[in-house]
C-alpha cells in the first residue's frame, strides 16, 4: 500500500466512524461559512463535534473519547473543568453579571498580572489576544508619534495580525515590514535604515502557530538593545509563552520588553486578553493624564475577572508551571529519540510545554 492509498483508507475509516459529526458539519455549512467560525479548528474531510469534556479527554457526538494534548491551543492549559475556575464562575452566577460597573476581582486580577510579569507596571483587559496586540500597537504608535510596525514572518498575533502565507487579506492595514525570524542581520539593517520611523517591534519569544520555533538569545538581545536605541517600543506577545514560567518567557530569557500582551489560559478558558507595560506608556489611558479611550463592553466581564484571580493563584504556586515545562521537555526529548531512530524525516521543536512535530 502506498502513501496515497493509506491516506485514502484512513479518511474513509474516519468518515465511517463519525456519521453524527458529518451530519452536523453539513447542517453547519448552511449557516456558517465552511461549517465553523474558527478557522484553525477545521480539517478535512470534516472536524468531529465535541459533546462534552471529561478531565483531560474530549468525547465527541459519535461517542469517541480522545486524550486532549492540544488544550485549545493553550486556552485550556488547566484542563476543561478546573474546579477553582468553576467555583469562581458559579459564585458570579449567584451575584450577577453584565453589571455595567467595576468589581473588586478586576483589581485583584490586575494586581496578580502586574506581580507576575516584570515588564508590566499597569495593565488593561480586553476580550482576546487579537485585541490585546492591536491595542499594544496603537499604544506604541501614540506614544512614539510614529507609524511603522516591525513584525516577523510566520508570526501570529491574532486573526487580524497573522504574518503567515495566508494572512495578508485580513491583515490590519498598518505600515509594517515583515522580517525573517531569528535573522539578526535583517533586524539590524531595518533598525539602521528606518529606526526613526519605527513605532514598535511586535514579536513572540517563540513562534507559536508557525511551528514552535524559539528565538535565539542573540536575536532577543539584538531586539532589546536595538529597539531601545531607536526609541521604539518592544512588545512581547506572550499569549502562549507566558505559560513557560510564572514570569513568562521574559523571566527565562532575562529580556524585559516595554509592553507585553496576554491571552488564552490566563483566565482559565474564559474570553480574555490583556496588554500592559511601562507606566509611562500605559498612563495614556488614565483619564486624569492621557485620556485615551479604551472601551469594550466585556473588557471586565465578571466571569473572566473572577476566574483570572483563581488561575493566577494556581499557576504561580508550588512550581506549577515549572513542573509543566519539565514534562514538556521530557516528552519532546522522547519524541526526538523516536524520530532519530526512524528513517522518516520527522523532528520536533518547542520550548517547555509547547511543542510541534514537523
């Protein structure tokens, strides 16, 4: 049996084993383009539909039980039903939501985030990592009075800020330049030629969606020194890499950006994003000082605020994230050992609990 025949057989087996998911896919396609509203979840010939979560497992509508090693692309880091998060949400159910006002958990959540990350003196909450990155860019453009945004090929900073091969049609229309990741020479040329025009450099300490490629120490050092020298703002997108340590990747590398963006697991699976940084940058949103209006009906969603407080307690105590990263390192090494002994051209990359097979 050749590769094409094996793939065809696997597809037929999948289709035969998922009649209910197939029917729901056809139903969904009538009202949702492609049958979904989140492109990354689509795969051929159709995705299975989840009926419920059971600990670290997903059970689909056809009764198949799968071990989940994806964790909703990091949003489900604590699992599908973390008890502390569930309890916090239930408490809010008893006291009301959509309040149109501020609550004490909003302060406690912000305090916990500021305590975690060396680069964050003050923080603002959003509804997603996409919003967080857009707001961070606009903050940098406002603070510097410049327009140019430097990003890196393969970088994913949200649905409107994807710099992979298919991202251009929906990309936010900033003046931007896309450089190769980990290319110090290209970075230094851009800073030398256009330094006075650059508002910010937006970078993941590890390319996530493009294959879990860690930044080199040389690259991060060049970013920190070069961006500071031209008076621009260095933004770390730690939506994914914040899980690597209590203080995120910036703690592990010793490179402190000017601003940091967050999302995914930080609110235990609730709708969430955040951007924060140096006080002199964030004070632009203080009505008594800068007066920039940052609105959003659900920025301080009471479920998110309450859940976020509990999540920070969990991930910052008793070596939780350190143990998680160590398990990821061990898994990646075991996979590498298997691939090294195989005639097939496979490899694995990553950092801590984040990894990708190529």
